[in-house]
C-alpha cells in the first residue's frame, strides 16, 4: 500500500487519466478512504486512443465502485501557446467546473493529482532551460487553493518507478499514452535522455532537486509578501502611480510590476517586455510622454500619472 501523507476533507476527487500514475493514486486513495473517493476523467479528444482511455477508466472505476465523471474538453492550442499548456489549462478548468456542478461530485472540496518526483524534476529542468526565475524554479507545489478548492499532489516525493511497482504488485493494468514516447516534446526528451543520466551520476537527484525547488518556493513566498506591501504603497486607487514606481530600485520595481500584473490581471510579462516597460517608466518625466506596450496578454498604457493594463482583443 502506498503511503498518503496528506489529509484532505472527504469525499475527495482524483484526476484520473487511466495512466500508471493516476491509477496508482486512485488505488491508494480507494484503499485508504473506501467509499469516499470520486474520479474525474478528462477526454481531450486529441488522439484516436482517447475513447479507449475513457472506456478503460470507466471499467476500472466500476470494478472499484468509484463514481466516475467524464468531461470532454477542447484542448486545442492557440498561436503562441504550447499544446501541453493548452491541455493543462483545459484540464484544470474542466475539473473545477465538474466539481462545482456535477451531482456525483457533490461535497467534494479537495482534488488529488498524480504528478510524482520525476515530474517535479522535469518541471525544474524545463524551468532552468528557459531561464526561469524563482516562480519557475519553485516547480510544482504539493498543495494550493484555486477556485474555492484545495488541490493536492501527494506523490511529489515518490519516483514514478515506485508507482508502477505498486500497480504490478496489485496486478492492476493501466493505459500507456503513445505521445509520451514522442521526443519532439521537450518534457519527453528530458524523461528519456536526461533522467537516466542523472540517475547514474547523482542517484539522490530527486531528493536534492526537490529541496532546491522548496528553497526557491520559500524565497518566492517572501518576495511575494514584499511585492504586495510595495504595491500598496505605489497604488493610486487601483493603478500603480508612475512617480511612486520611479522611486523604487530596479529590482523592487520589477517585483512590483510582476506582482501587479499577476494579481490584478492574471498575466505575466516576458523578460523583454518587462525590461522595456521599466525603461519607458524611467522615461516618463514629462506629461506628454506616451506609453503603450504589449505586456503579457494585453497592453500597458499611461493614463496621466498611472499605469493601466487592458486585455488584448
């Protein structure tokens, strides 16, 4: 039996794809909390095997007497968005909507996801490859709140191989997503090429990388508190005052701008966009200086003495 250290409220919902990881999670939850587990399967419709995955999930849930809710989503990505990111966002939105509205999920306040230690390492390596800051290096949190729900990743310290060993010992089958073998996806290349090399060179890398991610998350939490306090000092109504921003050092100004865009508008500037925005803020020394820049998913403009962000049409 796999250990589950988290203590969710019951009943709990498990995001269930039918793959090895989510199958192990569902089984572990069913063993620990019998009759208190629900499952949600997201049907992406992106490959021919999607119907087979859904049927497998239904058969296994029937066998374990777990209520299963299946949701079909449109996970097609838009220009400039990765297919993985589009599918991930569609999954979270569909799970949240189902939990809030489906009668079979009534009473559910906690949702469990099956990402494990290898997934955490892959996420950290992806962040490093993209030159990410602390939010990216913090990787995936073990627990967080969103849409009035508590989300959990109880397997972040468990290697993926251990989950498969658990299923083999229990004689439980799972489905294999064929796209996991396609190495045009960066995450798949990391899994196939880098993780085996890391295993040979640094056998404890899962634990040490996890500690680094935790240190980054802790540091980011402190910076978020500083940014929130600074933002309150520079706001004029709901908008950052340009003169007040100019009084901050460049690092604090960047921190505040990122926090404002994320907390107020749920958007994130690129490094280039943020640098140009700060350059324009520094140049705003006359009333006639105009400012209108693409930032994140919209535009920042100057409105007299403040900054205003509007979404792209």
